[in-house]
């Protein structure tokens, strides 16, 4: 029993838990003021959710890698030339889902 418990404790750091972060108002992705709790989506363990009717921009030279993205409805996401948004990583596919009227 001790070996099983020890094995489980040793594996705990290998488990990656997703965190849901929410964009609550329009603006630049990198602006912590548009995110609930000021936690911007910028790491692969962040699953990003958009509130509805927002306009979000990723500026040139900004690069973000996140987990799943749920765009909600009536939202616009603009990625300027030189900017990037990556979902997941090679061998770790993530989802990009949308509601109605997404640009």
C-alpha cells in the first residue's frame, strides 16, 4: 500500500491541470485588465473563454500558447501580422469552438 501511495505522489507533478481564464471586456489580449482576475491566457494549461460581444486583438510581436479556446458568440478576434495564437502543442491537440457571428 505504501508503494502505491508513494508512486501516486511521485506522479502528481506530471499531471497538468487546465485553468479556465475568461476574457470579460474588449481590448488587447495582453492587457490584464480585460481578463477575469487579471490572469491572462498565456500558457498551454490555460483554457480561454470569451464573454459575448467582444473585440480582442493580438498585437504584432505578441505570441501566446493556450489550451482550448471557446469564443462564445458575437466576438471578433484579430491577430495582427507578426502576432500568433497557438492552441496546444504537437501531439497535444486542443479545441477552438465558436458560437454564432464570430469574426
